[in-house]
C-alpha cells in the first residue's frame, strides 16, 4: 500500500501505508484516514491494525529475539549507523511529511528531524559500550560476574506531537540493547513512522526485529499484548491516565515498564533574571508545536519585581506570532484536530472563572484547518486552576509571585514532575532553586532541554524511567548475576 508522489499537490514521494510485520508490508482490517490539520483534507489512508496483527507482530518479534539479542554489538551498531546515513538522505521527505500530518511548521519539523538523527547516532555509538562487571565477592569465595542482557520483545507506544523523535528515541535504545520491537504509531501521524521503518528495512534489519502497527483502536491491541507473557517491555509516551492503565495491565505479567507521561512545566522568572532572555525562551517553550508538548511552559511564574516588564514584552511578542499552514513561513501551526481546538473554549472559560484575565488571543481562527490564536492569560497571584492539568495548547498563563519562596512553593504545587525552568543571573541561586524543584528535568536560563546525552524523564505522575543519555539503553537491559567459584590453582608452594 503506497501513497503516490504528487497526490493532491503535496509533493510526497511514495510512503508505505501498510503494516510492517515480520519483514513484510501487509494490509490491515480496513483503513484509517490521515488528516492534514492545516486544512482538514485527507492525506492518505493507512492500514488499520487489530489484535490479530498484534499477535502476528509479537510472534515475529519472539522468533527474532534470540538471534538479534546475541548478534555482535558491532554488527548491530553497523546497521544503526547505516540507518542514520540513509535517514540523513531523506530529511526533506520526512520533515515535509511530519508537517503535513502533524501541522507543525516546517522549521520545527526540520529541527525535530535533526535531533532525531542525533539520537539515532548516539544510540549507535553506545552499542559497543554496554559493559558488565567482574568483582571479588564480599567473602572472597567467588567472583561476582554481572552481564547486561536484552529485556526482550518490546512494545513502543508513541504519540502524535513528536512523531519522529519519540519513535527514534524508543526504538534506537531498544534496538541498540538487542531487543526486538513492535512500534505502535499514533493514528494521527502514522506516515512519519512508516518512513522511519522503511529505512530500517532497507538497511537490512533482520525479519521480525522491527514491526510497525497503525490502529484506530489502541486499547484492544495494548490489552492483548500486555496480557501475553512473551512481551517483556512496554515504553509509552502519552497521558498519565493512559499510562496508569498500561501499568495496571502490565502488572499481571510483571512487564518491565517505562512511562513518559503528562507534565506541568512551571517556568519561573526570578527577580534578577535577564528579562529579554526569559521572554525569548518562554515564547519558544510555550508556543513550539502550538503548545502541544509535554515539556511546554504550563505556568509562567514571574516575580512581581519584573512581572510588568516581562508581561509587556511577552504579550507584544505573542501578538507578533504568525499562525498558518506549516508549509508556509509561520511561527505557529494548527491544533492536531477539531476536537482539540474546540476544547480550548472550555479551557479558557475555566481560566477566566478562576480569575484569569485574557490579555491577547482567545479565539479560534476562522479558516480551514484547526487553528487557535496564541493566547495569554494573566493571574494576579498563585492559583491552582491548572496546577494539575496540562494545557497542551497555544495558551500561556502568567502568575505573579512575591519572592523566591512563593515561586518555589507554587512551582512544586503539582502532581506532575516532568520539566521545569528557572531564570536567574545568579548561578548559586539557580542550582539551589533547581535542586529543590520536584521535577525530573530543570532548564536553567533555557526553554529547550532535549539532548541525546541527557536522561529525559520525570517524577511523580509524570512517569517512570528515563530515555536517552547513558541511561536510555539500560531501560531495555536486565542485569544477570553469575557467581563464579574460583578455587586454588593446585600448584605446590
């Protein structure tokens, strides 16, 4: 099943629209319409997977696991390096496809592509450096040998907001560790996942090592796979609600779980901050991908001594943001769907009832597609209205606070603990404040943190485990301890 080049003037090369199972592209049970959120038009019809296809994918992953897990590290690394090289050759088609199916501006798609390529390269470079250990036991009677072994067949569930980065960050780590994979794309953005899977196929990953499923009904597939004891790992990025359900499903078979869940993103501007820098980074952190990011600035918390200056400059920059089709030179694209756009009226109603003042924006844009104006809502002080709710939208909220203690208390007043941000000119203050933030990641004087060398993940209701860094591959490895008896050499003294 292919999407042919030039369809409706989109200029796409052929994109596989089938399911990829056991080394072959297959049809599904009906199809799923892929919609361009910039105009509501149907881009393609992709195959719809069912629990039957999930079983076939798991069968293939199980058959391939032993050989893939025992493959020499350098051989696995060579395949990943080849995939990285081919990936770089296809930047244009992948970035354009991301924009068409997710709506994000092309500049953001290109940035996501380059970061994803860096992640794949990082994991390729780590394969040959996965070391065990050898030590003398505490009593000296044996040797403690610890080896790292693949967890086993892994289900990778990815979201629509970063359709390439999330797949590469999960699959790169799993494949580097020697795990076979079943990738489940988000139904809104399956084409990007298909392009990446095709790269892995073309460079020669063995049959069954990589499997790809699209579906318009995720729950039955997840339920089926997590109840099968042959599945040994699930890595999920998405909402806390769904993550909790997956953890419950996996409990019966004690499935190894990694969860990157919801966020609350407190963005704290202290009284000695560089206001221009804070404004610039807040714009990026809040309005990238139309605010549809788990690490977006959910609450902008500003010391009253600089709040007036910050708010004036921030609102001016928000008003200057251009909104439109991501293929054009714009700053902000559409929401992913009409449903997501329309829910923002209820969100704004909740914010204003809680005392928020709309400083700019607040309306859907009347044009084809699912656009909403970049919006700023100001609160006079700390307010719990969104402490435990992700906005996931181009809506910025500003809260004035009195001093460092109130800023810290309000920032930590959340069930979430993913990303947080603090702006100050004082390094000592930055470290002290950052250490007391109850979040897995802290950006100091910067609004973007993702990096292949850094452990990405959260605390509390924001998840379990870490992706990337030196820790990312170990999420897909288990330690095996072997006690080795060492006797005398039997040589006379």
